[in-house]
C-alpha cells in the first residue's frame, strides 16, 4: 500500500548514507518533510555536514535544485526576483529569482537581514511570489532546506517567530560517534567524491504518488485528541509567552503520519506523535526573556509535556477506521 514511500525512503537513505556517515534520523526527517510538502531548518555548529547533507539530499531527487548563500547585503529581490526594464522592448520583464526551483538550499539563513528573510514567508507558506502586485506560482514540489549556525552572533540576524513557524521541522546534525569519525576520516583519505555516490533517482511523479499514499495513513480520533493536548499544554506552560499554533498542531499530525509511513504502517501510533513532537514543536515555543534564544529550553519543555500528558490506552486498536 505504501510502496512508493518505501521506495523513496530506502533510496534516499542508501544514497545519502554513501556520502554522510550516520545521521539516519536527520535523513528520516528530511524524507518526511518532503512527503508532507514542508520545509526543514538544520541548526548546528560549523563543520557538522549541514550543507553537504542538503546538497546530497537534492542530488538524489530528479528535481531542479538551487543554492543561495546568505549575506547581510542581500535583498528580497535576490531571492524572489525583480522586474527589469528591457530598453530594447521598452517594457518591464520579470527576472525570476532562485526560489523558482524545486529544492532550494538557503545556506546560513541567519546571515541575511530580516527584510530579506521575510521574502521567503509567502514562498514557504503559499508556494507563490508576489512582485509589484503580480503573483507568480512556484514550481511543485517546492521545498526549502535552510541551515544556520546557532552559536555565532556577529553578522547574523535571529529568525523571527513567524519565520520559524514556516519550518515544518527543525533539527540538528549533531556530533558523530567515535566509530563514525573514523569512517569519515577513512572516506576523506580515499578521495571518493560526493558526485560518485549520489545520482538523481526520484522523480516528481514519484513524490506526487507518495504524497497520495501519505494522505491515506489513518489517524485515530483519540490520537488527534492526544496531539491537541500536547500543543495546548505548550500554551499554558510556565515562562512561555507563545506556544504551539494551530499550524504547529497540524504539522505534528502530518509528521506523525510520515513516521508511520516510513515505518511501513498505514496508521499512526502514539509513539509516532512522540517522535515528532520535538522536531515539530520545540522551535515554535517562545519563552520570556528571550533576547537570546535559550538553546534546548524548548526541547526540555516538550519532553516534560510528553511525560505528563496521558497517552491513549494501549487497548485501543489504532488501525481500525
């Protein structure tokens, strides 16, 4: 029933695994994000493989790919495009920006100024661009993979809450284990290039079919109530001034569906919601005294909520529609 999703998942894991050592959890989240039609923010220190992962992920897909390296003097028009006056034709002509693609890598997004970051708001939410009153639809599928460095503050601009809420998932690469570090060094010394591994194997048609399969994954009403309770708890937690929005609540169910699908199930279990909670909700919670974003406070809050929120009874058959 979920053959296309299984094929996409296994292909991406295999191809990325040939380039990136470990990081299966990040790969799973990227696949789920693609299937859900969402966007992904990878937040980690320099040198952990954020950009390499994003480029490898795009290369597995038979889709258009563009990369933007953010700098402070970028303008919104550098992303979305601009109307250019053609002297020869004596008329304005729209020059499309890099957002007119399928997979857009926005590298070091927090180096772009807020007005430039805001150029992505309409693109990410509505998959369209409006320039001088004219609306242009983006290519489908459309996915933004953004990276940022959480520890560097000089020359960077913190993403506002509205921008963070556009990202379906926020995750990090994390440091590798000792065994993985040895494998990384071994691969580096072998001089095997990234292009020798990854190849375009997944078409837009496969992604469309996979999204249809994902829509068939069943979510029991008791699990809808469970997800709603988790999100509501973030809004009433101590020291929180902004909890999970309705968009976040919908995202939680979408990602839980994705976890069920890549696990080979056409129905969601409570564990799928638990696995989805931190990457979906933690970056959307805003605390008091948040002049500097307070690291893992969001993750700790979500973990606490998961421990205290009653889980639907195991006696329920979650596969019965």
